[in-house]
């Protein structure tokens, strides 16, 4: 990315708005699966929260939960999320 420090730049150039919108939907779908997996990997982080509340956590709260995981737990979460299993195999 031009104008950014190489180690801090994050992103890529797309061919247009349609691709950007599709990628945004892809990211939103993937992040929404993470709390349900965290509930299996680290149930203590989501204790006392209903499934409805878990599925409606904000992206910021989801990322805060991910920050509390160890590296091994992050890898386990990736493996069992939509990202790891694919949409057809993941049961929302």
C-alpha cells in the first residue's frame, strides 16, 4: 500500500466496489461463526450468555474474545469455524 509503513499496511487493491462488498460480506460471515466455536473451545469466556446473545455479539466484542485465547486456542478456533470447515459443514 502506498504511503503506509510496510509492516503496518493491511489491505489490497480490488477491481471495484462489487468485489469489496462481497469480501466485506465474507468477512462478516466468518467473524460471526467465531463466538460459537469459542463457546466450545473456552466456555468460560462466554459463560452466562445465551446462544442468541452469542450470535449477536459485535465484531469488536468478538475480537476482544479472540484476544483472550492462547495461540493454540486460536488455531483450534480457526479449524472449527466457517473459515476452517467451510459454509456447508458449519452448522449455524
